[in-house]
């Protein structure tokens, strides 16, 4: 069993765009576009200038991929803002 103090102090996992692409099957370009369009958000940058995302990006991408076939980017953005 892990020590709860040590576990709670662990930094949250951050994902590079390539890792997200590998897990989701989306291309890096699509993920860059989704970031540029405000559908997903980076939570930071590496010292080398690479975007970093947290775990919430996967749930958000699942929503985007569900909405994408029948909604415009602007409609998706509004739906994501609404909750």
C-alpha cells in the first residue's frame, strides 16, 4: 500500500501532444488545430517549447470527437463552454 502523503505530493501527469496523439489516434496537426481553435487547452510548456496537457484533455477530446460529425467548430466551442 502506498503512503498517502507521498502520493498526494506527486506532481500531476502532463502529456505532450505526441502522447495524446498516440492514445487517441488523432494526428498532431488535428490536436494543434483543436488547441488553436480553443477546443482543448494546454496547461503549460516544456523548457524546449512543447505544449503540455493534463488528464482532462482526454475527456474533452472524447466530447469533441462525439460532437464533431454534426457540429461546427464554433458550435462545439459553445457547447464546451456551457458545460
